């Protein structure tokens, strides 16, 4: 790939325009999209980073969210090593779709996804955040997962309820431990994967080296570059699309002719795209063998099939700089084009303890099957249960059965979340993700059904705890509340446990690491329980390991009758 830097252009930053117009799509030319011309011009220039400029009224965050049918929903899990830029990418996607009027930054503590005070203080995602994005008449439910390995439970549940996994890789650091863990979880769940090579604006960023590293690390997958970088390091100006053979500068809302020095690299990428598309369809493969070429529409449709298939293991790859908002719009289009609708996925379930499958396609008319993948405890709001509907529908003020407990739960408050912002909804359709408040007997890992309480969605295998602390209530008032609070926190997090050690007479809290337990204790404090910690004691035990013989003669004379024994 050529690395010659393009010449810088001045940023015009025109005044906001109140109208919208259609623009050609970087992934799919068949359907135009709506975007704001003034915003597009402002962010499409390489040197323009004026994200603080006020957006026009049309781009203010909506106070409600419309109802989406199953075919207009996409569920994706954003995974990767810590600090690879997942949350920054979410902020860029929100900004480009008009959900926010200003792009959030970790350094400023104004992220939509990392809204918890503890997350902002640590500059680290500590739990999965649900962030729906509305784009091209679709709702994309983005599950922003923590990259820190202490929170593997959050990661596994997010991958289970998603329909595609987006692996974010640092363009400088390359494949890391968190990358490998997330990839293996996606493989176990048989999920299609896409890759985003982020931070392309950084010094020493190397798209080709990361691509080569991915191919070497995960050799059974085919990595197909779709959006290639134009300019490496600083300035990283935009991306070239292998399908359209056009350049997309800045955020990528508008396409222009490709600079001549990148034509050869894009042509080579187009050939790889064509071969991947041909492998996805027998008719296309036959034509490719006969004519050695495919049309634009055939490549587009074939690549869609390839990227959605878990058998072909075709991985589209995109170059992005999330913090600089470069290459985000073509990636948004790919989230619609290259990921499958949620009803087209087979789901592993259990019936009466026996393994079974909820076969695709699922619909609103099928019996309800919904899985609770996250529970949030709040001192004032109460318990919030996040769930994914695999089949059937859930309506506000409706009643559904918890298959584990048999409890008939009433859904009084049904809504969708964007970070911490709530959007009340009346009905959620098959494939959608929602939140319900104040259920009486529901925890993470439960399944909602209509009547068949023998049915369960198969939960992931969660790792055993690796770290422990002894905990003590700080005061008398905390003593009565500590047990119930720890039970609620453990019900919300399958990788968290607590127990009473009868040997040492200590209360022991177990988790995946020091930060995991520190965060848990902070959450307990937020629920009104103050807890002190100490090192757990190790009980000393003796046991008989072999046989032995001995003899002893007891003699004692005290003036009267003596004592003798042998």
C-alpha cells in the first residue's frame, strides 16, 4: 500500500444548512441515505476537527425512538483489547447519525457509552453498554463491551445476544490478549466477524502489518480489506473503498475520485473482494471461472452473503480513526449491509435439560424466547434487566414467565437505553434488545417464555473466580444489608461469588481480579452498603498420611494406690 501523504486542505466550516439531501453510498449504491450537507462538509476535510461546533436542529438527540421490525434491526457486539478505541468509535457513530450534537472524548468524560462515574474516573469501560444507532431506516443495537479481562462475563453475554462481532484492533499495538479472547468467544458462538483497524492517525500505525498479523493469528479466516487507508499515520486523510473504487475523506459522507497513487492497491483489494463474493454463491463462482470477472452488483451481493456466513469465515476489514472521525460513515453502511437480520440466526437452547436449537427464521408470531444478558442495580431506580428477544414480542404492561423461577413477571416499564438515557417503547419485536425495570425475581442468565418453562437459552460457560478478598461491614447498619446486597450483585454478574468460610469465620468475595472486586465494592457503596476489606485467612489443616506403631508404659505413685498402664 502506498504511504505518500496527501496535501492538506483548508477547512471551510460553512454555516449549518437546514436541509438534507441524498448521497451515494460507499457500500451499496442501490439505496441513497440522508445526511446533513453542512456537517458532511465540515468533517470531510482532513484538517477539520471542529467537533465542538453546534449542529443544526435536525441533528439534536431525539426524545423518542420509533418501533422497528425484525428485518430493520442489527445487533452487533463491539469487542477488543482495552484501549483499542471501542467506546470512541461508538461516539463517532452517534455523532455521524445525529444522535449527539458533539462527539464525546474520554479525556473530557462526556462519553455516552461510559456514563458511570467509576468508568469516567478510571477511563475504562467496566460493563457492557447498550447504544442503539438509527441509520438508513435501520436500528443498529451496539453492545460496547469492556476490553479489560476482569470482565469476561460481560463480554461473553454480549457476544451471545449479538448477531455479529466487530473486533476493534489498535493499528499500532496490533493483536493483543483481549483480541484473542474475544475472537475465541465469537468462534465458540459461531458468530460472523468484522474487523476495524482503529487509530490509523497515530504515529507508527501500520494497516498492512496488522492485517498480516491477523492472518497469521487466525489462519482459518479470510481477511478481505474493504476500506483501505489513504495516508498513514498523521495525516490519515480518509479511506478508499475496494468495491466502489472511490475515496472517502474525513468521516466519509461524500465520495470523490481516488488519488492515482492508490489505484493499484484498490484494484488488488477489489480482486480479493471479487473472489470472496464468488465463493459465497455457486452461480457466481461458475461465472467467475468462466469470465474471470463479476459485475458491481454481483460483488456487492456476494460479499454480503460471505460476510454473513459463519461457515465461510470471511472477515471484512475497515480502516478508521474514531477520535478524528475518519472513515466512520462507510463503516456505518457496512453495519447495515454486511451483518444479518436477527431472525436469520440459529439459537442454542435447552428443553427439559436436553440440548436443542431454536431454528431460523424466528418471527413475532413464534412463542416468546428472550434472554436476560445484563442486570443493573440502582439504589433509586431499582433493578434494570437488559434482554434480547430471540422470538416473539414483548409489550409494555404485558406479563411473561421467568422459565427458571416460574414467576409471572409484569413488564410495567419497558424501554430501550442509549447509555443511561431511556426511551419508553410500547412493543419490542423479535430480534430487538430492550430493558425492563423492577421485576420481582429475575437475574442475569434467565429466560422469558410464554408458557414452556422447560425452555432455556443456553448460557455461556463462565470462568471460575481467580481473586478473593475478605469483606466486613463497616457499621451496624451495613451488617444487615451486606448479605442481600452481595447476593444481588452476584445475581447480576455470573463471574462474581460470595460465601461464608466456616473455617476462618470470614465472609469471602471472589471475582476475576482486583479491579473487578474494587468495582463491585464501589457498586455496593452506591447501593448504600459500606464494606471494609482484608486479606483472606488460609485455614491450617493436618491430616493422617500413614501408619505408625508405638508403646508407652504409664507409672504413677502418689502415696496411695498407684497407677500403672501399658
